């Protein structure tokens, strides 16, 4: 099949990571796959090299410093749509921007959001309603879609490149040196991946970490990632105000090179994954693959995906208790997490996608029953 996979950014957000890995796994199965995205900030390539078996189309998207979020969303849709002129058997959008940019597509709904910006709220709504078929990466999100819109998406979980993280936690000289690099810079640290933003529960984590310091004063708080389309300046200002009030120094690493992420995660004492909304929890699964304790928000989707391999907490006080337990070595057996992460394979995910695509192309997804396909 000729398959186009569309995403909105070249940066290492979860949906973009998913899109690249799925593209490569589908290409491994013999399909002609093209990745489409917007090149923000002058980007002409993705955050990591893409296997040469996959074609890449990065559509230039110049920055406009005074542009509103709403205007940026609408310009993103129109820019990607104007460039997308090639013919494919399957067009598969991974977010609301790319789903609104093309006239016909399958859509993966990674998670649901609630937006107040009118253009963004409409983008979110239309990207659920208009696609010919829908996929979710967890049953919990599929249930939300069914409850809110009446559709029943197919559920195809993410894969995980587990061995990268298993190796980073290993005893080879490269692995040991990789972890030493981070320890030399930060000592013992608690890691959060995804930046400082409302959906990631960053302020809850900050308050929880204030309670951790008395029990583990040597443990630093580090954030990695953070590339986003949205304007979270007010939230970040409140975060920084509170950090100053609580006298909490923290490190913000920004976007970390892809080849350094496994050692950054493997060197951490625990991963705090306290998002208010998630679709799967890829960063948490990568941490489990590295044998790192994971403290997760008490959400149905994370119970579904992470199971007994994580500690769960909701609210700053409970998160504090879970973090203290994890840092004291009172966490689930790390081998449980490693085995779980190894069970999520991209080749299996690609095979399920292939089956779903074929059913759509065969015409069994026409009309309101498009989501009733089996995989």
C-alpha cells in the first residue's frame, strides 16, 4: 500500500514519536510510506533520523511571533493542506491539525482535550467527527470517544523500543558512561518528561516534590522536553512563582537529543508521570523498560497500560508519598516493568494497522459503522 502518515511537528512529542516508529514498522512490512509534517522554526528534518525506507515531506512553516494560537492553528491546517497533493491508498492523520488538513483520512485519537480557543476547539471536534475511521492507542480513550461522540474506535496500542532502554540500564561500558554523564551533571534526580504544562500536571509535581525534599534532600527535580504549539507562559510563570515561594531549584533541560534520552531515563531514580490526560504513556513505558520506578497519575488509561508495574497517586500529597516510597526502594519489581515494555512491539502494532487499513480499503468501513471493524 501507498501510505501517508501525517503529524503536526518534527519535535519529540509523544504523537510524533509514535508516527515515526509506526512509519518505519510499516515500511518494514513492505509498504511505501511517506511521513508528512510541518517544519516549524526552520526545521527540515525530524528530531531523529528516519530510516531511509520511509520518505519524508517537511512543509516549511515560518514563525510569526505575534500570531495568536487560533491563527497559528488555522495557518497550520491550511499550509499542510495546500502542500498535500500526492495520491495515496491510505491517509492516516495523527492529530487534529493534520486530520483537518486533508479531505479523507483515518485518524488516531491519542487523547482527548478540552480547549477554550474557538479555532482549537473546532479543530479538535472536526478531527473526531470527519475521519472515515478512528483508532485509539488505549481502550480507555476509545471509551471516552464512544461516550462523547458515539463512535467505537479500533484499539491498537503503541509499540515501545524497549531494548534501547534495557541496554541503557545495562552493564556495558557505553551504558555505564551514558548514565555517568547525567549523574555527573545532576547527581541523584527525579525526572519528568514532557515539559512544564497544564496537561502534564507540572504544578502538582512541584508541590509534591516540596514534600519529598525532607525525606530525600539529595534528589533533584529535572524536566525534559517541552516543545509545544500552545502558549503556556501564564502556567509557566505560576510554576516559577511557586518554585521560588517553596525555594525549589529545578533543572529544565528542554528537548534532549534522541540518542541521549535512554541514558537520561535510565540514570533517573524515578520517573514522575502525573499527567492529567494521557492516551498511552510512552515515556512511562520507556522508563519501565529501563527498570526505573514510575509514579503515575491515578487514571484509568494508565492502569490499563502500566498495570501492576507502576505506583499510582492523585494529588500532591499522594504523589509525595508515592515518590518517597519509590525513592526508598519500595516500588514494584523492575522485572515486571521490563517484561511489560517488551510486550509492546512496533511490528505487532504495524500488523494491526495494516489489517485495519485493508478493511477500510475493502469498503467495509463505509458509513456510520466505519469504526466497527475488527483487527
